C-alpha cells in the first residue's frame, strides 16, 4: 500500500483547509495512512512528518508494520491521543502547530476537553473535514484486489449455508458452520455478526442468527461477510425452504429485479440517490415500496460501512474505484422478507460485480 502517497495527499488537504496538523484517532484511518493495526494508536500528521503514538504492547508490531519513511514511532505510557497532545505542547513554538485538526466522528467530548487543556496556549483544536474518509471512498488497485479476494472467500460460504439449512436446524448452527469454514479458509474474522433469519424472522432486516429453528416452509435470509487482509466483504442471499407459493416467488423476483436495476444504474457520474431510486422504482411498481425500509447500499473497505451511502437525497457522485454494495429488500412484518446483495466496483464505463453468480431462487 502507498502509505507515503496517502500522507502526502492528506498534507495537501490540510493546507487547503488551513490546518497545520491532524491528530488521527479513528483506528481504520490510522491503518489506512500508515499500516498500523493495533488497538491503541494516534497518528499525528504535520507538514514536517508523521508520528505514530502507541503503547508498549505494540512496540514490536509497530516496528514491523510501519515503515520508517512513513512515520516515526513513539511508545507512550499514556493513552496515545494524550501522549500526542503532550508531545505537541512540549516541543516549543517552532514545532507546535497553530491549528490542530481532530476527527469529530471518533473523538469523545471528554477527550477533546482534556486535549484542549493540555494544549491551552500552545495550539487551537479544530474539527477537521472528513479528508481521510473522502480519500478512502476511491480504492486503488491493491485495495480492490484485496476486496475481491475477501468477496470470493465470503461467497464460498453460501455453499455451506445451502448444505446446512434444513427444517429443524437452528439458525445459529448454520451460522456457526459458515463462520468455522471462514476461519478454516483464512479469514481474520467476520465483517459483522452473521445474519441468518428464517420464517417470519426473515422480515427482521438485521436478524442475527438465533436459536430459532428453521421452519418446514419459508424464506431464509443469509447476510454474511468476512475480513481478509483487513478488508471486508458483504453478501446476502435468500433461499426458500419447501415449495414456495406464487406470492413468495413474486416477492423474490421483485427484489431480484430491483437489485439488477440498482446495479445497472451504477456508473461514473451517477449520484448515490439515482442508484437508490433505480432500485426503489421497481419495488414501487410492484406495490412493495413501503416494505423497503433501508438504503440501497453503502461503501465498504477497511470497514463494513463506509461512504458513500446509497439513499434518497445523497448527492455524492460515483467515481471509478468506488466499491459499494447493492442490496434492496422487501420485508413484510410477521410474514417474510427477502434481500439480495452483491459488492460492485465502479469502473470507467459502468461497474463490475465482484464474483457474479446466478440469483435464481434456491429452493431447499
């Protein structure tokens, strides 16, 4: 990964926003900028260089993960953000930035007050714009390759689900088999707690696997993803146990058509709202609009949910290199639900579905 290039581009953004430095405390952003993966860190980025603050647990790991030319490493005894503030306060006016940016979405009010107290008279804290998040929206070739591999591994778990889903088997038993296979295949973990919702529970949008038994007849929503080389995948497939009724088939086909319409709308220059609208129109035509209760998709990468968000009113324009999910659904409370999801990458001429597959209704 080109950490040096990312830091250079970030410094240009700091200058444009009249910030002398940025204190990065959101751990995925720290990893994005310097490669460090520990659970305690703060990265101070200034025009003269970058310093990674962490604690003694990560002395060896930090040296292995962070190149000398990317950031200097400081092992601190205090929480990393406080150590960074004290370093700034102690290094004289010639080195102390006048304006220090902080990340408003990842720093608690209490911590902000403590930082301000340490820096009083030395530097002024300012909420920084989401410069790193904007950069992370567009993936480079190395990131797309990692996401593709994560998607491929994650997609293979659906075969496990198909083998394990049977009437009387608990949802958690199916999820456990999928997660065990993911670990055996090399996944670092799951992107999120596996969603496996059967029967009437399929109408719960985020129905995590429970001890409920799979019924003899009904939909089963399987939403799952893995983390591989620090990048996430996300995929949803819905199967039907037993012979589906004509109404059940119609519901599934409506969602499948909506998903295809959403994918077809993905192209450079399209807005996030336009993609959402393309999927939503299909369900509106099928009189199912009120049962589609969430956004059409989201970005993903180092985190399972990243910008952009594909929803009504979202003006973000899609660009080549963005990686997003397309996942419309329809959920009738107390009855059933269907969702179909794929990860797609925006290309120069449209988009490419990572690991495309047949989405005909699977009947078990």
